[in-house]
């Protein structure tokens, strides 16, 4: 019975431990109390439950496995005891984990509140840290900018110092710098070279010994040192003078005080330059100048020279006397208005000077009047030449003058005589020109008259037989037609001729003769008609019966001229010269028909002369246009597509006896006489335009002559 009670009690205790452990395990699994100590408590309860459960098993099955269960019970008890002791030992520190979930929950709520406050504090702290970081960043940027600027200033200062030192060392001056206490701060290499300071003393860098040595170099040592001390005592003085050394050299000395931008005195700088060679050259130049002055003083001409502003720089003795001065030196610095000349003369001199200097071109033998200091009105032959520096720039002007007063008087008389002779010569030349024009026109008129008479005679002699032939051709044609009709009747009446007749018909080629004979008569009639047209054109061209002015058809004159020139309308390459006629509907024009035809002949012959030698033109062309302008003037243009008239000869194209053709081919009178015919005899216009590829002659005459 006791064993049963013990088994029941252990069973109840084991189940209770399991239930308590399970109740603690549920919040742990949900994450509400998920801590290591809560897990330890769960293990304690489950181990106790296992221990009591093992007692129950041992008591139930001890009879069969007594030894094995006993060992198992002992192991479980040891584990349970270990866990229990550990838990008891740590319980007083972590009792809140197992004693009260409520305490844990309250603690967690307080922890959450504390976390929220901590987050708020963290946000405020982060804001403050960010603001402070921005302030620090700006401060760092300003410091970096200032550091960069300072570095740039230091670099620029170092660069400036390097340039300054290089300039001081490479210059020609010896430089000495002392501070406000008269202590040496710097001297360059030229300083001790100019003062010939030994290298050994320079290497010692003993400023006191160097200055003492410098003080012994001048000829007047006391005056040199006194001047130095005086300048040190009066820093505001800027001084420049020359120092004569005992070795014969001359130094140029320049000194000035050194002040800061605020006006603080920081010392004095000294410059020394060896000018011995310069002084020697100045002396040579002075002697050369004196010698040159002696030379120009003995010259017979008046000589003077000026600067760019026409200010006198010097002259010879003769120029000075004429200007009213005692010596050449007195003219230096004066201008023409300050001398003895009249104002208009001075204006003329100044304008001429400016023109020569601006153009950089000499003007020779300028004849100009001049009122001299003695009151004499003189005439001068002046030559003005620009003066240049070594680079070729104009720096002034040289004036060389000859007094030609007496020569001018003789020249004026000679010029008056020459003017009279020139006038008479021009009159003779005009008379000769008129005679030449008249002679040329008479020659050409006589030639055209002879040609007209010849053409008219030939036309008359040809016209009579041609009229006889032309008139008989009609009857011959009629007779032949009747004979052919008679032969046809014979053939119808006697269709079977004899063998002798057939042989004769075959010998004379009867069938061909019957067909060709009418054609032959027609060709003869056409030829006779052509001869009559040519004769008519010759008579129209010559116009012997129309020597007086009368109204004619201009187109007939042009066509007759083209008909006469028909045989020439081919070039050397065998290409036919194409003639394009664009005639307007014109009324009859009152003119000298024969002379106007002569104009057409001259212009067309010139065009043909050009085109027949030009073999590179694919289609040589002459274009003739006529039109009526303003109802009272007729315009005829004749154009060709040849190589044109060169510009160099276009102005001479209407001059008598001028020709570009080879000797023997042209007289040079054709266009000149044509100009006289159109302009003088018809009151018209005769002109031309020419360019490569087109030359056009323009003939314009009135419809009626006044």
C-alpha cells in the first residue's frame, strides 16, 4: 500500500512539474520572455518532472529490471540534483525571471519607454551633431581656401622674387640695397664687377670691407662719401650723377629711397652703370657733329632738317642768315611760323613736309616762293627727303634748297616764248590732222566711187546679155516643148521605127535626153535669175544714181552687202560662217544710201576677217539686228562671236590709219570713215562693245535728216 501511495505521489509531482514547465515554455516560444534564464528555469522544471517520472517507472518495473532501472534512476537524480542546485544558487539574482511574468512585462514596458526617450535624445543629438558638422565643414573649407590663397600668395611672391632676382642679376647695372639702418641687404654680381672688387673679398661676404674698398675708388673720395652720407640723412631725395674713378672710368650713379605702400621708409637702393664707352662715343659724336656742321656750312645750298612735327633740329649757316638768325643753333626748336616767312609760305612748307613724311616719298625740285628776312622775295628750288631710323621708320625730313631767283626770271621769259611756240605748233598740228582726215576721206571716197563705177559698168555689161539670155530662155523652152510633143506624135504614128533610127536613139540616149532637157532649161533659167539678182544687188550697193540723200530700205542695203560678201562666208577650217538676220518692220530711212552701204561693208568685212581666222569657234556667227526706237531713230547692230578687240587698242579703234591687221591687209581708214559717215553726215551714233566671245557695233541714225 505504501508503494502505491509513493508511486501516485511521484506521478502527481512529475505531472505538475511538466505542466509548470510547459506554462513557462509557451511565452518563451511566443517571444515574450525569450531570455537565457527563462530557458534555464524551463529546463529545471522539465528535469524535475523527468526525475519523478523515473521514480514512478522504477517502482512499476523494478521486479524485472531492478539493476538497470536503479542505474537509470541514479543518473536522472544526479542530473536533477545538479540542475536544482544550479537554479537555487542563481535564483536570488534572477528570481524575477521565474517569479513573475508580470514583473518582466512591466520591466519591458519601462524599457520601451526608455528606448523611445533614448531615440528622441539620439535624434536631437544627431541634429546637433549634424549642425556642428556643417559648421566644422564650413570652417574647414574657409581654412582650406585661406590656406590655398596663402599658398598662391607665397608662390606668387616666390615667383616675383625669382624674377626680381633674375632681373637684378642679368641687368647691366650694379645694384646695392641697404636697409633703414644703412646695413647692406643685397648686392648683385654686376656691383662688385663694376667696382672691381676681388673675388676673395666677395667670398668673405664682409660688407664693411667691401664698402671701404668702394670708397677708395673715386677720384674725389671725400666728396663721394659726403654725398653718400648726405643721401642717407635725407631719404626723400632721388639723385643721379656721374662718378669719375681713378682708373679713368666713369660711372652713372642713381639712387632712390624704398618705401612701403603705407609710406614706411625701408632703406635705399643704388644703381651703378659703367658709361665710359658711352662717354667716349658721345665725345666722338660731338666731334663728328661739329665736323658735319663745318661741311654743311660751306655748301652752296641751304640745308635744314626737321623732326616729325616739322620742328627744326638744325641747319647750315646760309639757312640761318636767310631765316634772320645769327647762328644755326638758334633755329633748333623753332617752327616755320616763328621764322621770317609769310604765314601762307609757312602753311605751304608745313603741308609739303607732312606730305613727304606721310607718303615716305621724296619730292624733288619743288619751285616755291619765299619772303626772306632781308625783305627779298626769292624763288627756291627745294628738295625734301624723308629721314629714317635704323628700322626704316620716318623720323623727320631733310630740306635742301637752291636759290633760283635769277634763273626763275630767265625761265619765265623762256616759258612765255615756249608757250607762244606751242600754241602755234598746236594750231599747225590741228590743221595737219584736218588735212589728213580730209585726204583719207577723199581717198576712200574716190576708191568707193571708182568701185561703184566699176560695179555699175560690170552690172550694166552683164545685165544686157543676161536679159537677152533670160528673155530667149522662155521661147527656147516653148520651142523645145513643141519639138518634144512632135516627137511624141511621131512615136504614136510610127510605133515601129527602123533599126537605123533605133540605133540613133540609143546613141543619143533618147530617153534620158527627153527627161533631162526640161530640167536643163529650168536650171539655166534659175542661173539667169540668180545673175539678174546679183546685178541688181551690185546696182543697189553702188547707188550711183542715188548720190543725194533719199529715203531707202535699209534692209536692201544690208542684203546687197551680204550678197557681195557671200564668197567670204567660210573660215579657214571650211566651216560656213552663219548669218542670223533679225529684221524689224522698218519704214524707209532718209540717208546717203551708198555711204551707209559702205559702213555696212566695213563692219561686216572686219567681222569676217576675225571669224575666218578663228578655227576654234564651233559655229562662227554674225548676227544682224534692226529695230525702231522712239519712232524716229533706227538702230542697226552687227555682232560676231570672235575673240574680241583687246582693251589696249579699243580707245584707238576709230583713229585714222590705225589698224591691227598685217601690212598690206588694211589701211586703218574703214572704221574712221564709217564714224565720219554715221556721226557727221547722218547725225547718228557709232559705237561698239567688245569682250572675248562677242563684239557688237552699234549704228544709230534718225529716220529723217534735218
